[in-house]
């Protein structure tokens, strides 16, 4: 039988139908969000309620990874700036914030959440331009979740007697925090909101590639009338982060980032009295049984690993699929990723935006090359990538075994490694056979199996028939080399107080 050329459909407007490219993906017209994030050309440090120049006078560039253009200059904070920030935080703790009744602190937190909602679009655009994530995620996830964290913790601030029933809670004092570049604004909220609700004052260092939204949040703190010194932002790279972690003032430090840096911090603070919480890497297993709702599972797998370009510590980067359905699931996955839109993060239709930095792109590229060399079978859709900027195609590897590096190392990119299993015990054994233990996913029709798996999986979060769901009320955190301590919920607050 002769094969027919694909039929050209007519559109209601009478324009020629869009061209069908690469077999499956219909091109949409560009739908870019207006780029008006009200950026300053230069961002100073935020210390004692004011924007101040770094003592060294040095600045570094922050770029838009979608097109490599410079967005702004960011102050390079040094040890003297970190010290000034800690002195301001200590003063604020002693004179205002630490003495204020919780119900008064709550008012500031509510105000911050509302002011952020007022400027939601501006923040979403700034987050997308500075970090590369798709606008639909920044708009529908990062910014609303950030506001939700401030609202939730505002609700706790006047109910702290119920955080540890029967015990009295008190703030720790000043805390030092360092955060990564994958959720720059949301990580500010995860770190700041519980600390502030409890009555602590903070020095926080954003990641060097994504400082802008933290400094915009500082503008909101000014507008909310937050007392000077309650929150201080010192920008810079690793050396600045080390100065924040190692200063004598903080009673507690909190870090989110790589396991490698987490270990450095743990070593440098060994023997001190400081409390510590570390939220580090992950290599989560998303486990699909043969009785799972397969189409939903495929959506969950895609959301689990391609959300935010896979720049997610709890990403479902390993798929463990039950042998009877493996071929079916893999075929559907391939079909699904062919229609993911990779490209301009500001376009409202984009599913996969830009990789955060050239270094991260190089790391992903190198690990994928290793996967190919080690004999795993690679599949990538033939999507076009923009000529400038840092992009990586959604990638799946099948035929992966536990000895492959792509099955063990955190890639932190849009790369899925697929393994198969035959029995429940084998699934548990493979899922737990990792140095990490942050999260996992289970897809099955059987409630009893969900309960068994969630008990036996060594992971801080186990999602059932869903993936990457977050809520300020649920605690999040890891086991093993994924770190310790919890963020969110009542458990998260406990990590920011002392009990009497
Ligand atoms: P990183 O751990 O170096 O960066 C995270 C934060 O720590 C940044 O603010 C950085 O400036 C700061 N930092 C760096 N060195 C420090 C030090 N010695 N003391 C204190 N703070 C320090 O992570 P990087 O290099 O950006 O990414 C490398 C890999 O780490 C990624 O490929 C990914 O696998 C993993 N990662 C995991 C994250 C998570 O959420 N668990 C977040 C970011 C990266
Ligand atoms: Mg940037």
C-alpha cells in the first residue's frame, strides 16, 4: 500500500496549518512572557535593612542561561561583609525580633507573603531569566509555593506552644544559611520562613548564579517594614558560603546543595556546639508495578525527572519498572518525551528550559557520555535546540544496571536511567542500593503494597501514584548521604528552636 503524505489540516483562521515536524511535535507560535522583571543593573548586599556595597568593591556578573546575556552585577561578599551581616543579625535578635511576641512576628510574615503575591509575575519572570527554568514552573510552582511557605509559617508564629506539646520552645538566636540555584526563591522561603516564625535572625547566602530573586525579596522585606538585621543577604560563591558557615555567631547552620560541599561543612563544624541541618543530593527511584495506571505513571515519571530540567535533588532519576510492563512503559515514555518542548524558558509552552550554567551542562554532558560508553541504550528526541544558551535534550537510558555510574551518581539534569525488576523485594533492594535517601515514588493499584514499600524504602519522602508534590505542611529531608534534618511542617520548626 502506498504511504500517504501527512495530511495538511486547515485552521479556522484560514492560515496554513502548522508544519508537522519530526513526526510528532506540532510547532506552536511563540508565546513569550513579557520580560519586564524590573531588574537593577547592579545588586548590593542586603545588611541591616539596607543595600550596601561590598567592602572589597568587587562585583560579578549574573547571566541569563537561556541566551548567555548579562542580566546584572552582583556584589561579591567577603569575610568582613559576612561579619557585618552577623553583627546586624545578632543586634536584631537582641533588640527586636527575638523579644517580639509571636503574634507580632506573624503580621510581618503575612505581609511578606501578600507583597510577594502582588509582585508574583515580576518575580516569576526574574526567576526564569536568572535561572533558566520554564516560566510556567516559576509562575505556577516557585512563586506561589514561596508565598505559601510564608503564609503557613505566619500561621505557626502565634501557636508555637503547640510545636512541641508539653515543652516550651525558644529561638536559637542567629542562624546562617546557604542555598543552591535550582529553586532560588523557594529555597529562601524554606530556610527563612520557619527560622523567622520561631524568632531567629538570619544571614543567608544565595547561589552565585541565581541571586536576583533573593535580593528582590529583600526589597519586599523593606516594604514590609521588617526590622533591620532580621534577614541579611550576603552574595558570592563558595568562599563567601564558607565564611557564612564558619562564623562564630550562628547557633545553627542550614545548608542545601551538593553532598560534596555538605561533607566539607560537616567536617569544618565538627566539635562545635552549632546545630546543623543538611539537605543534599539524591538518586531517587520511581518504581512502577505491573498493576499501576500506566498512563498516569508515565506522566509521573516525566514530571519526576524533567521538571525544572532535572535540577531537583528529589528528582525521580532512576525508573525501576516491573518486567511485565517494561516494554510498554518505555515505549510510552519515548512517545511522550518526543512532544516535550525544549527551548526559550520565557515561552509559556516550554516544558524544558535552560540548564542553569555552563558548568552544569558540562557535567550532564560528561555523565551521559559515560552512560553511552558503559553500554546503556540512549534515547533522545530530535528536538531543535536554540543556538545560544545552555540546553540539553530530555534523555532516557534503558538497559541500565546497578553498576553503571548513571545508576549511582546524581546527574542533576533531564536524564532518566531505567532498570527493571521482577519481585517486590528486588525493587526494594535496588531502590535502596544507593548512597542517597531523599525520595522515592511507587506506582501500584494496591494500597497494601504502597504501605509496605513506604516502610521499606529508605527515603525521606515516598510519593504514591504521584511525584514531586510539595506542601509547606509536609516535612522534607533525607537519610544517609542526602543529609539530615527536616524542612516544612511541625518537624521543620523543631529544627529552628531549643526546647525547655
Ligand atoms: P554546591 O554545593 O557547590 O553549591 C550550593 C551552594 O553552596 C551555593 O550557594 C554555593 O555557593 C555554596 N558553596 C559552595 N562551596 C561552599 C563551601 N565550601 N562552603 C559553603 N558553601 C559553599 O553545588 P554546585 O557546585 O552548584 O552543583 C554541583 C552538584 O551538586 C550538582 O551537579 C548537583 O548534583 C548537586 N546539587 C544538589 C543540590 C540539591 O538541592 N541537593 C543543589 C545544587 C547542586
Ligand atoms: Mg543567572
